[in-house]
């Protein structure tokens, strides 16, 4: 079945009040005076004034942040900002430097032949940004179209349940989540379908976070996670009743190679569905702004390049799949996917100030601010791409391994 919707440009839019003195020795007034002079003395000490100012600024920032961050602002504790994923604290700065150097893209053609080193840098990327994502977005690292009257979380869950339904996930089935992040989708899908879900991620830190959250949700019997590359699946052939991939196939250096690996581990007749990051027919490779936006999306999200819809369908066929359905869920949404990114980025402006200062005071490792800057550039490019309609992070392809 073909997507029925048509692409079009949418201009998206203290009181020092005295305690009763039980002994009656010191009059209330004296207590007040003593307290006031103590505070004065304390304030003479620079360190105290300084600390009071920092605490004040942080508290105010926090309140503003909560207010303007809306649905997506500040979802975990601020202390998470000082975490370093699976990188040693002192390796964090080198991590972001190496990352930025590797993903330098400037002609819309991706990283070229260097693409085969991508998995290593994708791993670095997720060590750098997993906490930021959890902090500013939640446990599901993907976008979703949103209906009027629906909350951000509800839209995320609906998007996850849709992909589970596409592969007909149900109780007793064994499903693979290729590129599972910290497992937000896996938990939704196990609850929704009753299926046993195994996730794979290249990033060790995500394995720890996911395991923790699976236990917390009481889903550790149905949900499992392994560390490894989906380009070399550590599973026997013909072992899964279905597979889904949410905004993760975009990290594969060669899409057909990933699809072939998934094809291999699926049982004959089983379905595979993926939300792909692709350019749309509105993308014009001769338009300098389009090219810059797509390069920025790739650089800020650890992508070797950004592929087109026909390229993704060709990869599916090359791997041996039958195409059951394909279409773009970015089209026709009440609230477009990039809207949440805009809200998150407003809040991220303050995170930017925070990370800069936390880094200066040694509360966050060196490189934290640079990492956040990289994410801000990515966010801006994603928003713009959505407004122009030249890119989609939710082109759904549903495929089937022939009997
Ligand atoms: C944008 S996140 C999406 C995560 C998850 N699907 C979700 O929606 O929350 C992309 C995920 O793909 C994983 N990934 C990228 N390249 C991989 C590879 N070669 N092998 C396994 N996982 C990979 C990353 O570790 C990350 O967890
Ligand atoms: C789910 O699958 C894993 C991996 O095969 C297995 O260890 C676990 O026991 C299964 N859980 C259930 C509830 O079937």
C-alpha cells in the first residue's frame, strides 16, 4: 500500500521572628538582633555571598525552566547533567572533540568512505548524550506526531504501539528491538502487546539504564537488553517472531546491511517495521539551505548520511523483504513532530547556561557544554527541516520475510 498523503510546504506554523524564649533570659528583640548580626557577619564572608547568589540563580533558573520547558523540559534530576555515560570523566572532552571531528559534513553527501567507522562514534555519541536525552525528552528517544488534546507522553506511546501493531506483536511472541536506547519503547510495547522483547544497543551505558528501568517497571521478565551491534546480530538465525526499529536504522552505515541482519534473525513470515529518518521529495540537493540543514541533522545525531525514501525501499528489497506498507506519519498531524523539539529547545537555552557554569565549577566534566551546543545545533536543524517538510523522522516501512 502506498502512502495516500501528499507532500506540501506547510508554514508551520524567614523570617527572623523570635522563638518564644522558654527560659525568659533573652528578650525576643535581642534574639532578632543576634540573628541579624550573625547573618551580617556571614554575608561578609565572600564565599557565603557567592554560594547564596549561585543557589538563588539556580533556583530561579529551575523555576523558569519548568515553566517554559512544558512537556519536555526537565524530566530527570539536574544532577544527571554531570553524568558521563560510559566514558570516564576525564575522557568526556576528548569524546566530544573526536565526535565533532568525525561527523564533519558539508556537502550533503555524508561522511563518505569513513562511514564504516560510524558504529564506534555512534557509541561515543550515546555515551555523551544519553543523559541529556533522558533529561530533556524522556526515556523514549524518538519523535511522534501529536493529536489535538493529546499529551506529549501519550503521543509517544501511541507512536510506539502503532509500530508494535504493524508487526502484529502479541503475547507469547519473541520480538527484537533493534537499537533500543534506554528502553522506553520496549516497556510500552511489552505492556501493550504482552510480547517478550529483547533489545540491542551498541552503548553499554544504555544497557545499565535500561536494565534499571525494566526492573523499576516490573517488566524485567518480559524485557531484556543486550549490548552489541545490530550490524552483527548476536542471535541465532530464524529466532524472532517480529522486529521493530525506532529511529535507529539511520545510524547504519549501509541500510541494506542492517536490513539483511534483521532478515536473517527473523522467522519466515515474520514482520519487521521501522521508523526511518529520510529526506522527502521536497528535499532539493541543489538548494544550499536544504543541504546545510541535512548536514547539520547528520552531524548532530551521529548519522553517516541521510537517505531518501526510494533508497530505503531499495534496501528493503535488496535484503529480500516484501514491502507490506510504507508511508510518512509526519504528514497530516494535528501537531507536527518538530513542535516538541521547539519547546525542548526553549528550555535547552537555560540548560546551555547551566552546563557552561556547571562545567566551570567542576560540577560537570569538561566537554559537557560543547556536547550541549552540538545538540542545540541538531535541534535547530531538525525544526527547520520539519517546517520545510524536507525531512521526516517517521517514514514507516513495514516489511515481511517471505515464507
Ligand atoms: C535515536 S536512538 C533510539 C532508541 C530507541 N529506539 C528509542 O526510540 O528510544 C538510536 C539507538 O540506536 C542504537 N544504535 C545505533 N547504532 C547501533 C548499532 N550499530 N548497533 C546497535 N545499536 C545501535 C543506539 O545505541 C541508540 O540506542
Ligand atoms: C523472554 O525471553 C528471554 C530471552 O530468551 C528469556 O530469558 C525470558 O525467560 C523470556 N521471558 C518470558 C516471560 O517468557
